[in-house]
């Protein structure tokens, strides 16, 4: 059972808070918000996931570029794959790659 499944009253004005979804950098964070005073409570589990994402996003990884056959290969740290698997629940074996600018390569899972 989730605490957000229950009725939550605003501590400021004692009114019933409404369920809302807050978007931050592509994350949907469940929340409740008071329509009277705009007091907002973010779901702690969703907030934890978002904070983990911010830590991972700010971290710099040093990886090797290897020559394999006629291509180059870059290994993706296990920490990143584990994080993606937690968020998406199933990471595809194929990824989309694109050049977004000079010295900027993107992978989309």
C-alpha cells in the first residue's frame, strides 16, 4: 500500500490535497498539491529516483574506445546499465546512436 493512496490534508489550510504529476528533466514525480495555498508534497520514492538520476547525470565516466573488427567499441559502465534497467525495467539490446555536434555523440536506449 502506498501512502499517496490515502486522503492527505494540507497542513496549512486543512483542505484535501489533489494528486498531480510534476515533470522534472523527463521524470514524472507523483505529488499532492493543495489548491488553496499551493503547498506541494512530492512522493518520496519518485523523488529518490530523481535524485539518483541527478547524481548519475553529474558523474563523469572514463571509458576506453577499442577497435573491434572494422568498428570501434565503447563499454558502458555496469552502473549506468543497472540504473537504466531500474528506471525502464527492460533495456533493449539495440540502441540508437546519433551525432549531435562536434565531439558530441548520443546513445538512446
